[in-house]
C-alpha cells in the first residue's frame, strides 16, 4: 500500500470514526452513553496498541485482565443481585460492539467470560453456586473460556498462563478467545 490516505486509515483501523449510521446515539440513556465511551476509551488506549503482537506470538494479553476488571463493566440485567453492574441489554450490546470494533478476539474473550461462563452459572446453578460464582467471575479472578482443540499445541500444552491469582476454568487446549489454555487439570 503506497496511497497515503489508505496508510493513514490502516494505521488507526480500530479507532472510532464518530459515525452513527443507525442514529442510535440519541436513543441511548445517560448510563449507556457513559458505558459506550468508557469501553471505547479502554479499547482504543489499552487493547488496540498491544493486541497484534500478542496475536503474532499466539499468546493472550493477560495483563489486560486487571484493567478490564477495574472498568466494572461485567453485568447484565439478570446478574445485578450478585454485585455485577446493573445494565440494560442495550448496554451489554454496546460493550460487545465496542470491543468487537477494536479486536474481535478480545471481544470474544469478554463475551465468553460473561455470556457462556457467568450466565451459565447464573441461570443453571443453584442460588449458592450463582452467588459465589458470579462474585468471583465479576472480579475476573476466574476466567471463562471456550475450549477448542489446537492443531499445533495439542490438548494439554500451554503457551501462556493467566497471571497469579487468576484461575482458568477449563483444562483443555486452545481457547477461542483467551489464547492457549491452561494444561488439563489446572484450576
């Protein structure tokens, strides 16, 4: 690519352009707008600058886990009883939209953590399991992952591990969103 205009666009490809093709901004509540801007800022300032080198190495940026925990954006309209951030379904969608715009893999990691991990415990677990599980998961001390077999690392080899104090919830191959998973038997 030698066209300067194209090079400029590619350089900041994950940056928000301020477009509102569906005229949704005027329909958002104050809380939803605040959530949108908070996640947008995090994505552009924290995720976008580091995500490509991690991708190239086949690793997951676990250093972002405490930073996303500090945002307090884990929540949904049916998990507020467990200390999760109360938010509308639109608010939850805005988080997914903004994270996906910046990096689809990181967005998948977030959605697997909240949607498949926390929601499964919340909906299918006992009251005790739901409460304890959601409290641990909302603080990102336990990570939800979608295990997939890996053609290069096999089912038990790990290339990257969560930081101290963070537990992985599945013990199998490569996670679709969190890079390589912990070895089998890890908790």
